[in-house]
């Protein structure tokens, strides 16, 4: 692959895969700096893509989210197509963030009138009664990732008004 400014020339056997990886990375670069693991994820997503020709993204008024992996694509499509979707998996895979993004997208498109925040409130082996503070103070750490995503996508003032 060679480039002159924004023009790229791709040669080789798998140039369609290289082009797709490049497109994914360019889309991602509009919202964040590209790290080495982003390149690895883009390559893996293109090599093991079981959703051929289907580009999945989420667009809100303040944010464009390009879905990076096939599992994330399936998750986001399931959220849109099904009444109820449960996401399980390791921390940091985007489950909460993508669910909130899809909810905000639906709210802005008037597909829904409200978003109901639901999240497990007790971690393994922990009882809420032993945490300090009132019920809101006990629950807040569990809802914090949802609030943070909402603030990013809707703005602080609008989230506070909706709450």
C-alpha cells in the first residue's frame, strides 16, 4: 500500500480486505487516535466477518460510532431488531456504551419516547446493605457508565432534563 496525502494505492492478493481495513480505520480516526490494537481489531473484523457487505454504525446528533467487530455488529443489530437483548461478556467490550448509543439514536429518531436505565446493581458476593450512603449513593456507581455515555451523546443539560 502506498499513499500520497489522502490518495491510497493498494496492490496485492487481498486488496479488498486492505481497502476495508483502511476504510474502517479512517472512519474510526474521526473520533479517536488510532492505536495498534485498533489496526489488529480492524483486520480481524475483516478476516472473520460473518456479516458480509453490512456496515453497521450508530449516528446521534453529537456522535458517529463505527462498529468495530463482528460481535459488536451482531449485538447492535440485535438491539435494533429485537424487543429485548441481553449482552454478556468481559468488561471493556462496549456492551453498555453501544446499548446506550443505540438507545439515544432511537430516542433522537422518535422511535422511542424514553430510555429506561437497567443494570445489575449487585456484583458477585456484594450486598447493597453494606455499602455506605442512601439508596441513590449505593446505586450511582453501577449507573455511572450509563450516565457517562449519555452525557457524551446528549450533553449534560439534556440528560439532567430527561432524568
